[in-house]
C-alpha cells in the first residue's frame, strides 16, 4: 500500500510540473476504486441448474396449473469474517411472471411469445448460520422493517438471524436448502404443438448492508 501511495503522489507531482511549464494545456486525473467489506462467496449445488427434463404435453392439466416436482438445491454463503448481508432474488424473466411480487417467471412460449409458461417460487429451508439454526427474515422495503418469511419473493431482501431476533445479523458461514417449485400454466392457454423450452432465470444477488 505504501508503494502504491508513493507512486500516486509522484504522478500528481509530475502532472503539476507539466501544468506549470505549459499553462495553456491541462488534463484531468480521475482516481477511482471501491472499498468493500470482507468478500463473500455464494454457491449453489448443481451449478444452479434445475432441469425438469421432457414433459409430455398430454400430462399437463388443461384448465389449471400443473405443479412439477419440487427440486432442492444446496446453498452456501461463505465470508472471510462475519458480515451483514442479504440475498435478493432478481427475476430475469419478470415480463413473463403470472404473479409479480410473488412468483418468478418461467419465460414465454417461443412459438407464441404472448403466452406465459408458468411460475417459479423459491423458499429457504434448513438454514444454519455459523453452526446454529437460523431464522429467515424478509423485508419488502429495502431493509427498513423485517418479518419472518421463508419464501424468497422477487425483489425482497432476505436476511438471517438467530430465532427470536427480528433484525438480520452478521454471519461468516451460512448453509441452507433452497426449494424450487415450478408450475406450468394451464395447457388450454398454451400452444403446445411443438417442443417448448422452459426458460426461468433467477439471480440470487448478495448485498452488503
């Protein structure tokens, strides 16, 4: 760090000398950077992929949603030291959501783009933070207030604390099971005479508080 500071001061002095010698010309020096807290890493098992395979169209309900088997993924967050963080679900297919604010979108039918394919929901289960069972908290107003909620609704902040605490706490290591529930829209409102890929895409964004 000392060497970097000395180099920066030398550069500033050099620019100053150049300006004095040629007062008619000038330049701008921008010094930028980001100071971050201890780094945290988020990992999902299976590379974060949930593949429901091939689903025969005839197996879908005609006039109501067809729920697919729940798929669990292991989630871990590891930090260099205890850090106060939240997880935020960001829906890359929000335009196809059938329940904005509650469900993530499953994408649109590539053969009939106006048709929305279904819903995806996320929930945290079996959460352990620093070797202690943890309570899952949610905030729908960017952290101003918190309430117990295991479902990870789109855009909500999700934090973690020991049971009985209603404010997120710093953690170094967090492990949980993420339950992914997928439902396909009623077959009667979908064009299914060709293969249609399911296309849900969700980002779990870790944010430092």
